[in-house]
């Protein structure tokens, strides 16, 4: 698992709400799933390799890396 606990550290430290936590799952050297949580924006996105991405429970466009 790959984790960036605070992507947007400068924004976070200034109280600007455009920061997030990024997580990825790697298998055999490839990222197979990823998630972004942006609590200040009340948003969360996730995707699985080869599947539609999901934003707040709604499907979206394909996730490509």
C-alpha cells in the first residue's frame, strides 16, 4: 500500500480546504486501485484498474494510468 497522508501540505497548513489523502494498492509492480479523500471538499474518489472510477458512489469515466 502506498499512502500520502496529506497531499497539499501547504494548503492544509494555511487552512485552505484543497488537500487530501491519497492511497494506492500495488500488486506485482502495478497500481491496481487508488483512492483520494478530500475531507475539506466533502469528496472521495476511488478506482480499480480496468473498472469505472467512482466519485461519492456514482460511476464515472474509465480510470487509466
